[in-house]
C-alpha cells in the first residue's frame, strides 16, 4: 500500500536538526566550480561474463543483495576520487538481471569510501535498501515507495541558488537511518559521526556532500518504478571497488 504524508507541522519540530544534518551530508552550499563535463564512459554498461548477472558487480556485492530483491539501482562511479557516475536501473526475472534505464549522475565531490564519516565529502560504497521517499514536490506516483511531501525538505536559501531544488524529489538510501521514516528524519542509529542523509536527489551539475544526484526525469522514473514489494536496493561505489 502506498502511504503519503502531507502534514508539514509534523516536521517543524525537527526541521532545525534535519537542516543541520543536511548541511553536512547531502548537497552542501559550497563551491560549484567542479564541472559536469567530466568524462562519462559507456563501459559502465558492458556485458557481464555471467549471463543474467549484474554487469560490473562482483560476486561479493551480489551476495549482499537480498534473495527477494527484484529491482536494483546500480551507481557506478567513474573513479575512487571522482564525482561523476552513472545510475542504472535493473530488474530481475527468470533470465536474471536486465537493464531498464540509465542516467548520468554525480556522487560525493571527493569520490567514494567504504568507511563513510560525516563531512568527508565521499559517498559510501556498499549495498543498501531503498524503503522511503519524499521531497518538496508532490508524489510523482502512481505506485512507488512510501512518499512524504513536506516543505521541510527545502534546501536552505543560504546555499548557492543552483542547489535550491536539490531536494524537490528524494529517495533515502538506508545508510545509518531508521527505515520506515521520512528521508529527513534526523535519527542516526550508528551515531552522528557515521554521517547520514545519504539520498538520491536532483542534480545541480557538480559533486555532492555524499549523496547521489541525477536528473529530474531520472528521479521521477525511479519514484514511479521502485516498489516496496520488489524489495529494491542500491549498489553503489566506484567501478573498481564494485568489481573487486
């Protein structure tokens, strides 16, 4: 069942805390000098040697995908210290995994890390479930993950104007957060030092503070496509790490 929350008053009491966390996680208002013209190579979509397997994803990571998962969002970074990436949506049927769509993307402005910490400007490498979505804009529905619409998602207007719409549409990556809560819930089960508010969100043309960003068209497609009963996950990291 699809759940939609439209009660912004629920979030006013946590808005200040959530905004402070966002400043050190997703999309900071820092420099935008990093350009979006970094190379995006097509080898992210090269065929796997194993028919039906996820291309470019090692057995180590594939074993971390739950058996009942039928949707995977793969984020392949162009390099361990680079901020450009490709997002690919896969679905699984009797013949294995098949690519359905892909989009250019950005990740943390300093690249990737298997040991993410708050304010390190790197995106975490790993396999994470996707259970909750939200944003400033209305639910793109029909279908999709439980969605919370609230003005509390709005990026601070003290940030560069290019970042103001980053959180119009958001999918929470279940890294150091409580599943089943809105993406901007400030709870950090592993402690604040481990960072949080790692999201898929709208792209502003350069690296993020740890999130993954892509086009509005891509976000709307994911929000309409990802379904709780398909148990979607994101597999994310730089290409070398994902192959290792």
